[in-house]
C-alpha cells in the first residue's frame, strides 16, 4: 500500500497562493490516478482535483478550476497542488489520495482510493 505525506499548508490572506506537496512511498503506477480532496469544518470531504502519476488527464472540481493546478513529478513520486486566488471558502484540511481501487468508482469519489495522507491545514483569512 502506498504511504502518503502532505506538506505545504498554512495561513494565507485572501488572494494569496500556496503550493501543497504529497510525497508517496511504495509502488505507484504511471496510469493510476492520484487526487486531492479537502474537508472544511462541519462539511463532508469533497473532491478537488486528480491526475495520473505520469501527469495525464488533470481534472478539477468546478469550484477550483482556473485557480488550482495539479501536477506530478513521477521521478520523485510526488504530486503537487498549486493554489492561487485563494478565498476563505478554500479553508479546509487538504488530503492526498492514491492507491487506485479500480474502475468501479468514479475518480471524483473517495471510494476510488485506498491510501490517504494525514492531511494539511489550509486557512485563508479575509
């Protein structure tokens, strides 16, 4: 099973930027997806973005499209989430997800992934 460690969260003012990183240990497969999800206080965890480990098919939630960019460094087994034009509604714990469960689940679903990081807090002040 893949082990995931996120980093890069913090406190930022509205309009600012942050870059999250997620380093994976264990075997990954180039065509398998890796994703970012987030959970705000009192809300369910929601999909943010996913991409393949080889960098293909980046896909975003409508709420972050054009503001966030997901990318990978396959050689480093690391996935990034560059976040810009942040607003207070982006405040959440951000989780990296990997370990593809196969084609039964949509890639925007938590159920598609069996490995999760511990999460990193992102707080956007107004």
